[in-house]
C-alpha cells in the first residue's frame, strides 16, 4: 500500500538523548566500547585515566595514537547512527557505541582528534545540559586547553590520535556525604581495579606478545601497564588443549566458516580461572 502523504517527524532531542542513557551499560563494558574504537583506529598505545579531583568530581579520559579523524570524520563519529566503513573486522558496528556508552555515565562527552596528515586537532562536545537548554542536536566546537594540548601531544607525538573524555560523570558512584572523601575514593579505586582486570581478560590477545591472533597493543590504566590474563592458562607447560569437534556455520552475509570446539585441561595447582573471576567480582 502506498502512503497518501508523508511527514518528517524528528525526535525530541532532550528526551531522546536522556532516554539513550538507559541502554544497559555497565562501566567496564562502556569503557571497553571506547577501547574498541581505538583498536579499530589501529592504535598501538591506549591510555585510560580515571581520576577524582579534590571536590569529588570524577572524570575519565581515553587517549590513543590511532589514525585519528579529520573534521568531517569527527562530525560523523559524533552523529548518533554514524556511517561506518564496511570492514568486517571492526569491533564497532552500529555507530552508537561512542555516544551511548559515554553518556550512560557522563553528561558531557569531549572528543579531541587529529587525522593522519592533519596539522590541527579539533575538539567537539556533546553536552546533555546544553542540548536540553537549546532543545537542538547542537554539537559544540571548543578550543582545547593547555592541559589537553599537552596530553594530546604526549600520546600522538605530533602525529594522529584521539582523546575522549567523560566529564560531569553522574552515574558511576553512589552519593556520598563527602564526595571527595575516603569512602568515595576507595569506591573509585575498587572500580578502577575491576576495570583493569576486565581489560586484562577481554583484550588478552592484544596484550599478550605471544598471542599471534592480534597485533600487540600497550594499554595503560592510570599509568600502570595492563598485562594479559588468559583464563585458559595456555601458557602453563602442563595445560592440555584437546580438540573435541570441528564445527561449521553460515554467517548472516552467507560466508561459510569452520571452527574447533576445544577443551583446556588445566594442571593441578593452577588457580582456578573461575575462582579468580569470582575474586574480581567480590
């Protein structure tokens, strides 16, 4: 049936951007979404900082030396439902992760980037309070601060790269009577430690120089290098890897793939991977 007429019905900016904050992210997977973008940009160094100032204000920064973005690419990246290059190996698929993962925890998303061959960087900001005030999808262009310039040059060494910063974080820690006090700082440290463990496990193939499935990437959290942790203990001499069955599948694009289902027999005396995971959760 052909419609007799059509009408462009744009969503309400402030209602939609607030609603997209509730997409079910937890902190570890939200930050991992940003790291995925850095890996897609072929970064070899990724630095994550999770800090609290004297007033208890928490901010998070993710810097990488990937290929970066020029102004056009940056605008596309900041668009909800951004266009994506058709690269099957890309970890990001839907053009939403950067925005929804970030604003699930913060009200101000700052991105600074410089593309390969570019001389100048660009800084853009999604500020949810500003969107609510003007009731428009109004992305802000701002001048970088001296501190931001120093951090950017440190990670890029004059070349391409990107810094993403979450500011006005309002959904990470519970409300404390003293936001910058001991209890709040302990809670943030626990959150940071859990994130380090998450990175060690999820990005094991990138962090382990002996793993040939992916290129080697250095990831730092608050200045500390993260080492790979393999839950299957393949690096232990007595670990036995047994191929059980070859499996076949058809992907959504019609490609035929095959893979092996394996069992890892971990030698006695090695700390149980599941026990370690439970320790992290506790």
